[in-house]
């Protein structure tokens, strides 16, 4: 044990570190302690007593407060710390680390000097809390150890809900340095126990060293290291090996009246239907956010949820559209609400389906009343649009029985979906694996409140992962193409779009996605024929009408079919132009990508010239 570290530790913490017998852990914690200067370093194991300690400490410190229902707590992040801060999140680069130009980066030496300056003494008068977790199921080929050091009990309480305990996993490392490390400090706090110096918020990702440094923030997307910060480190590792680390849900799709389950993974940008797709009634959830994908010995694609819980957007969760989640949020269990309204000990959020919403309470702005305005004279909503809930996956009644399987589940379908009001059909199947990678690479979506900045702007978001890709985009896409080539049984790939509009009104209801996903599941098993078009295989009207009757006991009209599934030739050509402009400055893009684009563009231009029409009905292609 390093004497400089030992002075920060009590006997229990020393015993735990000694049992790990890992000089890399000790050296890192020694450096962290010297830098942040905490009163002490508290090392915690996996016992229920230690988990309970963190839970109670978060309330004792005022980072969380108990609500009326047993196990429920409320946490506020601070008025200026309510979403992922992409501008302050940077990848540390060296001459050998090559990135796409659009990735926010900083020279490693300069970045470390800056963030070490901000972390210097940041834990003065506070404890540095240290816990060990496992990304992915324990004792698995998916397992990656993750060590979190933070002065925030809320951060560790969140991670206790979201991730598998990993102290025993670390004990099996045998002194290896093959683990990720995360150092976080909320910095100086105000009277509400929220970060004061948010203008000095920094989140720096050191991909070559497997570490992330985060300071002057509390919002989980910036502070909970194992979340999207670990995803960046995993993407770097995966793209230098032979697997995929993806921003994806994993769900078991259960067709009506058929005794089978088909596992899908799916990538959707924030607030584009990701969690609601994972939670479609009748299906089962393996995970809602991050997946590792690997090839097994038989050549199947297997996926594992690296998390054990859900950090979900709560806006619009209501008993009609999201009955399972709503039931969990309104009954006793351990969970953390963040940035909702609290009135008389109960939480309220936007779109929860209640008419009797209180007109005053406490929210992310402090004391709140209906009509309260901010400094720009804009009315402050009762809850933030990016308000969240954090809970264990096992608390949900629809959790898949294989959600913790150390082998992962066999993936037979891949879904890609954005927020698109005028172009993409509700569901289509890729013509090939290469076309499927292209679908994912060209994903577009309108920005939302989950990201700091202006909402409602159309942005490109390849695989819903652009904010986290820490390798050149060409390398990232090449890894997807190559991964498919190694598979004996490739999953089928589908594009979905729940946000198509006509005259300003949505053409889908929120529940219709069940039909689109069950059609995709049926295609995996060759239950349905399809119509080949340049944009992919489209459903037949008769099959959709059957599914709507079978699931919702209602007809699906030809008028609806034509509105939703006609190929918008001109709109797709406009999209291709945007894609060409977006990717033109990317070097070393795989030839497969350009080949798919050129083929689709050529076929659409030919249709435009032949017909002179902007839109063509599906029957034109039969």
C-alpha cells in the first residue's frame, strides 16, 4: 500500500484495496487523492450494507430527498446543468489519435493540464467515494471493469441502480490494468446542493488511457461515468478490436399467437422512441440504452446490456402509452426522480396524463408556481423536458428472463429510427447488411432537450451514436461492415420512423409502433412478403391490415397506407444531397457506403425522370 494513499484510508478501505492486490488501482487512487485533496478516501465493496450507506448518504448530504412513496427520492441537477454538455465534452488527442473533424477534441497535454487545474482541491472538505462496477454481465466475454471515484453520493447511488456490482470482478483481474476509470467532482455547491461553477464544467475523455475526468457538474449524462462516458471508451476499444459498442436498446419481440421470441437491437437518438420501443406492451426488455455486440462461436450476433437499470426520460410517460413504466413510477420501490416538480411529497412531470397538476411546488428552478418566468421572460415549465427517472431493470414486470445472461442474446433484427416529419416511411427493411449499415449511418433526427442547445434542428446522427464516436467515422462504419462479414447469420436491418406528418399532424399514433416492429419480426421469419423499392422492402397493405386487426382490432385503410408508405422520391433525393454534403469531408469512408448511396440515388433519379412525380405509391413497385 502506498503510504501517501494510506493516509486517506480507514481500516476497512485499506482492507478492501489490499484484497484486490492491484498496483494500478492503488496508483490511480493515490494520484486522484493528491489532486482532489479530499478529507478521506472511502472505498466500498458490494455488500448490501455498503449500498445502503451510499443511499442514505445521498439524503444526508441533501443531494437527494425522500418522497412520500417508500424508496422514492428526488434529485435536482441545477438550473444550468440539465442535459449532456457536448460543447464541454472533449476527447483528448495525441499525434496517433485520429478523429473526425466534427468530434470535439483537445490536445491531451493541454486538456489534462486544464482539467487537473479545475480538479485541484475540488474535494476539499469532502469524501472521495470509490466503488467498483462491471459493465456487462459478470464473468462474461462482455465484462469490462469500471472504477468510479466521485465526491457525489448521488452519482454512486445512481450507479448502484444502473450497473452490476463489480468488486468481485475486479478481484479476478489478477493485477491487470484492463479496466476503465472515472474521476468526478461536482465542485463547489450552492445552498440547493447543486454545482455553482457550471461555467467551468468540463468532461474530458482520455481514450488512450481508459479514463474520463469530469468536474463542476451533476447531471448524470455528464457525471455518471459508466453511462455515456464509458460508452466512448468502449467504442474506442471495440473499434480497435472486432466487436461493436453501440447506443442501442435490446428487446425480445413476442408475436401474437406464436410461441417464439426474436431479439432485436435498436438505435434511436434521444426522445425518438427508443425506450418506448424497448417497452412495447407484450414484448420483453433486455436493455434500453447501451449494448455490446459480439460474434459467438457459431457465427451468430450476440448482444448484452452493459447496464442493469434505466436512466429514462420521463416526459410523456403516462398510463395509456407506457403502462409498465408508469406503474413502476407510481408504486413503492427504489428509484430516483430528477428535475421533476415535487408538491406535497409527490412527483409530477410533463405529459403524465393527470389533469390535477399542482400550480406550485419545487422544481429545477427552485420554488415554482404556475406562470413563473426566467430571466428571458420565458415561462418555466413545471418539470424540465429532460427530467429523468433512475431505477433497476429488474423492477419492471416485462423484464426479459435472459436480461442478465452472461452469453448475451442472439440478435436477429436491427432497428434504426430518427425523428423525421417528411421523408422516411414508418418501417422498411434494408436490401442487404450493407444497405442496413447505410441506413444507420444516414440516420437524421431533430434535436431535442436532451442536449444543451437549440431544439428542433435536423441533425445527422450516424447509428444514434455521433455524440460518442471517438474514432474516425470511416473507421467506425468500416467496423460495422466488417462485423457483418464475419457473421454466419446476419441480423436483418430495419428503418423506423414514428414521426411522419401530414399538414402538421402525425400519421402514426404512439401505439402503432407495435405493428411496425411485429412486421419486422415476421420478416425475420419470412412470415410476410414485401415490396422491393430503392429505399428498401416495404410492407404490403394486406399484412399491415391483418396486424392492425390482430393487435388493435381495427382496420388499416388504404388511404392510411398510401399516406404513410408512398415513396417520397424528391424528399429522399434531398436527403441524399444532405448526406453527400455531410460526409464529403470525411476521409477513408468505406467503399460499401458510397456504393449503396450511388445505387439508391441512381434508382431514384431514374424514377423521377420516368414518372415526373415527387411521390410514388407502393403499388407502383409491384
